[in-house]
């Protein structure tokens, strides 16, 4: 019961922060996409950094005796190691559309 109350408190606090930062306002999202406002990117970046600080949930699952966490950890490491070469490969094979030099008539 205490875990549910704690989860509810964290969810309410997160919702308050999201509303306080006006992330539910369509104008804020539009300004972010037009690169007029950087604070949404900063909030998302801080969330990514907080999640990347350490694999806390994975360590907690593994320390509780769940051996399946080893497969998750292996997948995490493989994904992290494969991401840079896959991005390089994608950039080499991406074909760009040729630019049109004249108008197209009917």
C-alpha cells in the first residue's frame, strides 16, 4: 500500500512539473518544434540524463534474484555498442532526392 501511495505522489508531482513548465500547451510545443524555445528540449534532456546516470532499475531487478535481468543487461549493452555503427551505415546508404532544376508542366 505504501508503494502505491508513493507512486501516486511521484506521478502527481511529475504532472505538476509538466503543467508548470506548460508542456501541455500546444503553443509551447509548436515553439519548440520551430526552435524558438529551448526549455522543452532542456527538460527532455535532463530526463534522459537522469535515466542514464545509472541503470538503477536493472540493478534492482538483478539484485532481487531475477536472472532474466542478465538478458536485459546484455540487450542494453549490445544496443549501445551497435548504435554508432548502425548510424554511420544509415548515413552512408541514405539517398538524397535530386533537386528539381526546372518547372514541371502539364
